[in-house]
C-alpha cells in the first residue's frame, strides 16, 4: 500500500507540473500572438488566450491536489485544506470565465446584435 501511495504522490505532482506548464506555455503563446497582431483588439485577445490557459491550469492544479489528498494523505486536516483550495480555485476559475466570455458558464451564449 505504501508503494501505491508513493506512486500516487508522484502522479499528483506530475499533474501539478502539467498545470504550471500550461500557464507558462499559454503565457508564451498569448504573448507571441499579441506581438504578431497588427490589427486592433490585440490586448483583448491576449487576455482571452492567457485567461483560458489559467482556467485550464487551475483544473489540473485542483486534480493534483485531490489526488495527493485523497490517496496519499487523507487526514481530516488535509481534507479541510483541500476544501479551501478547491473553493478558492473554483472562485478564480468562475471569475476568469466571466472575464473571458462576459457570461457565466451556465448562461446561454447570446448572439451579437447586428
């Protein structure tokens, strides 16, 4: 059982590393796209691209925390810390989604008025 916990700790850390990598690659890609943009709206597009990378990275970071907390060290204190982290990251994710798209994730997409 201890061997399995060690493997899951490594898996959780790898999932966290993927989340960090997504932020770095997303920032680089958004920056390159911004620098190449010759028309207006480049800053808005940069914010949208970078925001999407952050939202995706938050999902990976939450998954890594869940793996490590539930499988590796399921103490009451760790579960409480996990609950707080998930709440904060969920709030950040929803806020970023609202900032990117201008609507909540559960709202229907409105067509622009011509």
